[in-house]
């Protein structure tokens, strides 16, 4: 017997917003009948705001509960807010899910993403941004059910070891080694990773400057401010990012460490692996 | 509460409990002890062995070994035979065995054994010809369950035993009869079955006790070494109260066999027909004939099994599912997959298993409520077009 929260019980017993919207502005799908769960979400917009949402789910109690609560979570929100809803938010809203059931919350997030992707278009900037940000929170989804290997584990194995084929992933993680049904999904993960890598390299100079300044502003600066310091972007020449440490950081004897181990590694991870940070 | 999950476990028969109680209280002596106080437990142990002997149709009570459960019976049989036939490295079993058997073979595979897994057809029946073809002179062991826990389909183990002994007389044959015991006659008399395991809690004894039948000509090694109990074949002080319970349950099961085969079957058929008639997306997953009388496995298309179970539970109905979501493994049932049950019904497969305690009123309650449950749950499904097509076809 699963240890479901009262909220999960309530939502699978009395699911909210069941059905479809014939005049939906956005439709998202995730999962499949073969895998044992699938979700279809319908969203009605007024401008940038979700005014109605409905769902249809084939899945277990927690899958229905996750879908049901997701519709409640998005109604009344703007698309910018909807974009930021992670699978963890869905699980949290349900007062938690059993570990083996976290994939139900991931399915909710996937259906949302699918809706956003179709709405904005695969080539749009809005969608590209979501896709790149995505892999930070897709983690718990179990790809290989035979060996319980999650998407994150496969992603990490691909990233760290530079894996290029499904067979290599099986060797490194066991995923796909038994029934083999997840081989298609593993291939998708490899392709998505390679695509992401290629995309990073293809950034135009302007895109790169914008991305670097955004990462500095959002991911780096707040951390330094915690220690009473800060950072200023001075110039970018090719892969060389010139910065100035300010406040407490300017006189800090660990400044060069901070630059290399923190600022540079974050920029490498988030923007381009070739970036070198220099202090001016 | 309506309990229709008797293949998972059964309620302890009140008569069984009554027999057990004195051995959980005043008669606590170790049956191996020398004083008079130990006489009663020692005698009752003997009596239980005779009861189980008669239940299984064994010639001699020395052929019966008490164990702690069905899994222990299977492990003792399989590993015991393998240890005594070290030169033979081939094993045959089926794809649809219980995990306690399958996983024992998986571990033997890692130790270098070659294991063939025989498949089943879409009705859940064993591909006997395939088994025939795979049998070799160096096959150490064949093991086939008497009845399948998920589908209730009965396998012709007596015929298989004949076939094995004609073609490869030295190959040992183990039968996991955990799901057959108490539901159909399980009689090793006049058969060529070498080893056979049962589990008490599947026929109204408590959990924690089982038995293994070993033909005198079959050699095995013990799984648990230690004292002289069970003639050195299973060490550990005998679990007297539970063994007493197993003996009594075996006797009661023997006496109720007729009732199982007629009345329990009548109720099962009533349930099955009622659901198949009233619920438009229901399909029978197995063969209609050739099943233990208490089990039916029904697939509800385009609805997921755990969700069905949770809603049945809200109505006080207990059943089980071959759905991935009900097990920690996230894998749908290996049995239904081996049968090639379509994905549309695989994840929504529900097993109802009755017992001699099931009443007609309970069955009618389930038949009455099932259509409304399905009406509610199919509304949630994203496969509305497919469901509409089914409705037209079967509604």
C-alpha cells in the first residue's frame, strides 16, 4: 500500500477539471499507453493568462492526483509563471509523493512543456530557453524501469563520459540492459544532450553576451553578495570574459580561487565550456 | 469489507486458529525434549505431518518437510536438487513462475547455469511442445507451477512429469503448487513429480508456514543447516503452533474441495459473467476453462489498474492488479506480458480471487458497483475515441 497524502487521496477520488476544452489555446501530452501512464492537458488563455484548464489521464492514483492539482495550480497564472512550475512544485502541492511515484509529477511537468513547445513553436526563443533550463529539474523520472535508472543519472553519465550511443549508456548505467523498452528514451536523452551542447556552441556573439550577463546577474552575483561582495562584467573578447570583483571580494585573498572555481565553472557549465574568466 | 484477494493471502479459518492456540500458550514445550511435557507437541507435530501427507497424497509422512513459507519450499527444492547434480548445468522453467522461483533461477544463471524459460500462449496456457524440445539429458531440473497465481490457469504437471521421465529419467521435476493447494486436487500419488511445494497462508493457515514434498528417490541438500529437525533436512526448532495450523488447514481444505470446485467456481463464474456483461471495457485475460475455480483476471481497457484498485478499495472491495504501479518495481506483470496481453488492457488488469468464505451477496455487490466505477474512471481517460468505439462494439 502506498503512503499517499490526504491531498493525493482527495484528488484521485474527486479529480478537478476532468475532460477536454474544445476551444483550448494550448494542448500538451506526455507519456503513452504502453508505458502505463499518459496525460493530456488543455489550457485556455486570455492574453497571457490561463483562464481555464482541463485534463485527461490514463494512470495510477498519483498520476490522476498530479494532473488534477496541476490544472488547479495553473488556472489564474500567467504563462511566465506557468513556465516556472517544476515537477517538484507539483509534488509539493500534493504534500509529497512516494519516491517511486515521483515520475507522476514529472509527467505533469512534461505535459506542460509539451503544451508550451507547441504554443511557442519549437524554433522560438521562448521554447529554447525553457528547454535549456529544463534539465536542471527533470531528474527523478525513471527511464529504465528494469534497473531504476533516472533521467538525471543517464544525463550525467552522458555528460561526464561523453557517451554517444545507447549501448555505451547501457554499459555505464545498466539502463536498457534488460527488457530494452527504454532504448528509444535513452536515445532521446543522448540526442537532447548533444543538441544542447551544439546549441551552446552556436550562440551568436550578441546572444553570448546576453547569456553571460544574465548568468552573472542571476547565478553568480547573488552568491557573492551573500559574502558582501559583487561582480561586474567589464568586457568579453571571444571566450575571455573580463570581470571586476567589487566590495569585500575586491581585496579578498581568495579572489582568484573564486574566479576560477566558482565564476568560471558556472559560466562554463551554463554558457560555454571554453570560457576563461579574467580579472581586470 | 469484501475480500477478493485470496491468491495473495487468505483469512485464517477460525477452526485452524482454535487448534493452534494451545500451542501458543500452555503447550509450549520443544517437541525434541525428553520429558512428558513435550509429548503433546511432539504428537501433534506427527499428526500434522500425516494431515499434510494425506492432503498431498504422499505415500509416507517422511516425504513431508515443514518449511517457513512457499519461497523456502521452492528454494530448498531448487538449490537442493542443483547441489546434488553438480555435473548437470541445464534447467528448464516457465516465464510465468512466481518470483521466488524465477529469481532463484536468475541467481543460478549468474553462477553459470543455462536456464530455458518456456512461454505461454495468449490464453495463458503453457507451450508444452517447447518444453519437450528443450529437455536434454543434462537437464538437472524442470520446474513448472501447478497453477498460475495471476491467471489461475492450471498447467498439466502430471503429464509433464510423465513426459520428462520418459525422455530424461534422471531429470528432477519440481512443482510449485502454492496456488493449487486447496483449490484443486493436488495429489502426487501415481505421478512422477519429484518435489512439490505448498504454502499454508494460501489455504487458510497463517502466514509463516509451508511444506515441501520430496519423493524418496529424489536427493536434495538442506537449505538451512543446524539441528536434527525434519530429519536433518531443515534445521531450526519446529514452529509447532503454525505447523498444527497447516495440518488442520490441509484437512479442512481437503474436505472443502468439492465446495471449491462447485460453489466457489459458481460464484467466480457469476462475478466474471456479471462484469463482462455489464462493463463495456472489460475483457477476460485468460482461457475460460482449465483454471483454478477461485480466480479470474479481467482487463479493463484504457484505465489503469492501481486507480481501479483504489476506487474499489473506497467501496470496501479488495482485489489486486498486474499493473506496474501497484508494485515497487514499476514493471507490469511478467505473466500478462508473457501472454502478450495488449497494452490497452495490460495496465488495467484486475485479479479477483475468491475463497470458500466468499458469499453470493458480496459477489453481487461487486457486480452492481463495477459499472459505476468504470463509468467514472473511463471519463478521466485520454482515450475517449477508443472508448467510444468499444462502447459501440460491446455496449
